[in-house]
């Protein structure tokens, strides 16, 4: 037998060993099969069932299942191949059908070919069930329906008194012929996963429509591994260490299986077939009504609603024409909005809809009912269910023991498409993460990528890091690497631009809650909005808005770990619009210098590359090739740990963060802002160490912590100390005022040489006086600031009382009497005044 890509060697030819030419009859059949296609060379496929011979198993196939009729004659076969893996690194279940028949086609060389034999084709639909010979051999036996041929073969051994059948894989129900089960008692055993539940629910309706006498469904017990079926062994804990025979447990589950109920109640006039959703109007005349095609086929899974009974929706899924799976929880309120919104979203995601039947589609969504109810959530990230914690990715993928009880509901069918996966985890580790070792900035940004899911566990506020430095230092490369943890690491995927409005960024933050938000090139942002965006992201809440009637609308919320880059700092960017960055903003968005000081931009180790640019190019390409798998592996382990021992997990993480803070901060007085930033770096270290412990990051123990310490010390050095930012700003503002206005706004007393004041000098907008005084260190200036000038001019925009205390503690302001920071001074020819007395040493930074 040949490979699956070619026609079998046993294919028939004519008596001369040549392929038969197309006949006129063949051309007519080609037109019919092609739906009216006038191409005379269109392919003709005529399956022959039962087949006159047995199929042969290809050498590279791992399994072969032969579908037979009631007499045991072969109808067609299915083969499984192994070796290929999907985007998540899981071996693909590649299954191919093989059917005997006549195939007429024109090959790529333009030659007409007519071959009768075994071909890689399916028989005509509806397809036969697997196990019809067993069904016929046991006409009075109960029937056991399972998902997949492998499980069916295993069930035959486990339950020899039952007729075991299957229609094939999880999406095969709609293509199968269920008529042989008319009048039979059927029990369904679903696989222990979401596709297994969907298969069983769909099969219930198919069996009832086929006239089955009764339909029962096994209640799969808790504790079974995800994806478990009858071909797998029971866990030892369920058999009490093999003391209880596994067969006894399985038999009891079958015997006690309750009656199954149909999940979906179709609205009047609607029907779902293998060709799609149809609506048949009521008859109004002598002619029977013509069914109206509404859309391509889809599965109705459940109705959704939130905890308070609001936000009702309908969860459906479908396969597009490329056989890709899609799922959408449609908010039911959309059926009363723009008529084409729902159909447009479905069409965009590969579900073909009838343009002239959109109202029938909306009516179906509004009217269909299901027995299954799921809790809808409208934000990604952590959610609690009765079964345990659940993590919802922005593309609707749910992880955790309670994942089946939750549906992600949005107004877009393609929400979260950037959270895709490609390649394997091992490839991502080898091609991207491994090159972070020895590079503190790259270690930091990759560790930040794993911080988002920890915010809720530790009760931390949102916050981020701003990688600042000159162009071509590798800043964007770090973002691409971090983005590849969650999805495609480029501007078409996880990396967004700062060039957005506050409202636009609010929407992005809401969609990326508990994951990672990446904003590149702060220089492109509006300098008037960048500060507000920073506050908004860190405060976890969007703008409060009013509804159409003035009532308050629900504000968007999130928990966000974010990374930013730019050639300027937040303070510099805000300064372009004449605004001053507040200390709280700079603490929420911590600036880290991109230059690591090794002369290679943000890199300190090049590994096998000749330059930093070559390493950066490699990472950028790899981030577009291998992505998304790291976050899945990390979340799988994290959700399990939180479910099993949340208190222990929280304490372990807290210990790591506390230890980092203790190691990095001096024992003396430290400003709360510095302590807050230290804890944020500590959270990054904890995230990196946790991902390393889970085997997701291929680093050594302590690598993430050391990188976080290196970057924290860099930030602390740039900041200039551990005192509060407001205190440093107060000193700098007073110093700057004196430097700018020392002569113009301070009236000279006693002359430059200590003599009398110049009677002809005039001071415009006077803020105070200046005078030469003698000190132990020598003669220096002393500045007397009037109270009004101190408050309105010198300390404009800052707390003038706090500024006075800060300057007094720093030795720049001569202390007054008691709590009064002012001192009485005699002004020549003008009497005595209370003034703030500043030492001239403030200009050179040395305390008096």
C-alpha cells in the first residue's frame, strides 16, 4: 500500500494498463456532484459499499478501524497517524478515511484518470456507525454509545453483554446514520472533557429523532483525569489501591445511568441539519412551505447569565471552512440592536449566514432554550466557581476545575484572537527564554510577563515597568519576548502602541485583565493624556460614564501588569504638555534604564551571537514563530496549586516578596514609595522563580531574583535615594526658583559687600530679600522669603507646609520658634516681618 498522499497501488486500470477517459455519463455526473459546475473535468466520486475487498493498513498508520455493515462486510476504514504535534505541543490525532469506489478526475498534467479501488475518501453521507456488525449480532442487548473507535474497542472487552457502537470523533454526530438504533435501549458514556459532553448532548437529540426506545447517560464521577475515556485505566484512588475491581465500578456506573434529557429546545419552525440552520414557516396554501436556509451549522451548547441573573446569552460553537474551531457566547441583548451585528461577527469568524435571513437568526438566538446553564463572565482572568478557581483567557479558553461552568461572553466573536499558540514549549524555551540568562533586562521583562495572574492571589494593585533608553538599544525586542509568553510577540499580536486615547487603552486593559498589557514607544502618546492613562491602568478602573438616560453605567475593571518602552521617561513626556509627573504616577510606572552598562544596549551576554543586533533580530523572529505555550503551561500549574492549597501558595509568594524587600532596602527610614517599588520588583522576582519552579522558564534558581535586584538598584540610583519623591521635588523646586530669580525677585539688603542697600534698585514682583551673612564656613547668601511668596510662587503646585518641613530637616531652612517655620527679621526702613530664611547652601546641595 502506498503513502496516504497517493492513490493505492491496487487501484484498477483498464485492460491495456491505461487510465480510462471520461465518458459523457461521467461528465453529467460531474456536473451533478459539482452543484451545477459546467467544468467537464470536475472530479467524480462513486463510493462502492460494501467493498469487494478488505482494506490494508498503511505502514505508517498506528491504528486501523474498519466500519462494517450488519453482515460484517467492509464499508470503509479509518486510520490514525502519529508524529505531528499541534500548536500546544500535543500529538495530533490525525485520522484519515479510506473508501472503496470509482474516482474520475483530471490530474495536474491535464490527463483524465479513472481509477476504481481504495481511495482516501469518505463514503456518501450519512455515514454508517462503527459496530453495526456487533449491533446486528446482539439484537436484544442494550447498546453502549461511546466517543471514538478506540474507546469502542476497549468497551467491547469491558462490557461483552452490550452492543458497543460509535459514530467516530466528537464532531461526527451530525454526519452519522442513527436509524439502526430505532427501538433500542441506548446508554451514552461521554468522555471526561468538554468535547465529550458536547458529543453526548448532541447524540441525545439524534437518538431520540432516530426513535431509540430509551436514552440513558452515564454520570462520569469526579476525580477522573481530563480527557479520560473507557480505553484508559481508572485512577488507583478510585479503586482503593486495586482493592475494588475497576470493572465492578464501571459496571455500576452503566447500570445506574439516569435517563438523558435533551439539552436544546428548538424554537417552532427551526431545525438544525448537517447543512445548517433552517426556518420553515407555517403553511398558508396548498403547497408545502419551503425551508429557508439561515446559516451554516453550529452547535448550541448552553444559555449563559451572570451571578445576579443578568447578562443572558447563548453559547455556540462551530467549525469554519478550514475546519478551525470557534466558540462565542452571544449576549442576547444584541438581538435587539443593529440587525446585522450578530451575523457580521459570525461571518467574520467563518460561519456563513444568509444575508436575507438575519432576522430569523436573531429570532433563533432569542428563542432557543437549553437545560444547561453556564455562568457568563465579561472579563478575562481569575473567577471563582463552586468547583474551584477558573482562569479565563481573553480568547475564551478556560482553565481550572470549574472551567465547564464558565463562559467568556463578549460582543465580538473573534475576541482575544492574539492569544494564539504556535510551536511547542520546548521550542519557545530554546529559541527565546534561554537567551535571557545573563541579561538582566531580558530576565526582568520575561518575569514581568508572568506577574499578571499573581496580582489577584496576593491582592496587589496593578502596576508596570517602563523600559527607557535610546533607539536601537533592544527595548522593543524585550517587549516581543515578553509578549510571546501569552501570544504572538509582535505588533500584530500582543504588542500595542502607546498611540491611543485614554478610552482606547481602557478597552485594551479590560480585555487583558490578569494577563499582560504591552505598550510600545511612549513618544507616540499624547503628552496630555499619558499621565491619566498611567493612573487609570494602575487604579484598575475605567472612567465612570452615564447611560443614555443619565444613569451610571458599569465601569470597566481589570487587574493589569504592564510593560512600556520609550526614549523618554514619563516625567519628560508629561513635561511636553507643561504638566508635572506626580510621585504616584512614577511609582505606578517604574522606569528602568534599557542600557545595562555593558556597551551592548540592554544585553550583557550575547551567547552564540556576534552582536546585540543579531541577538535582537533572532528574538524578534522567534517571538513571531513560537508563542503562547509558556502561559498555558504556567497557568495549568498555577490553577492547580491555587485550587489545592491557595493559602500555602499565597504564603510562599508573600515570603519571596518580603525576602526581596528585606534584602534590597536599608534598615533605616525608607519612603513608602521606595518600599512600594521594591515590593513590585519582588513580585517580579517571585513570578520568575515560580515559572522556573514549574519548569516553564529554563533558568536556574535565583536567576529571576538577581535580575530584579540588579534592575531595582539601577532604578534606585537613577532616583537618587530612598527618600520620598515629593521631598526631593520640594528641594529641587525651591533651588530652581532661587537659581532663576535670585537677583530679580529678591531685594538686596546691605549691598554686595555688606554695605547699605542701593536706594535706586527696584524689585519687580518681589518674593523676598537676600543678604550676605557670615557663617563658620565663610560668607554666603541668605534668602528671606515672604509668606505669600513662599506659598504662591516658590512652592507653587506643591504642599508649602511639607516643603518647609523637608527643607528644615535637610538643613536648608533655618528653624523658627516651635512649630512655626518662619523667623522674625527686621527689614531696613520697613519694620519687622516673619519670613522663611533659606541658606545659600541650597544652591550647591550642601546643608547649612
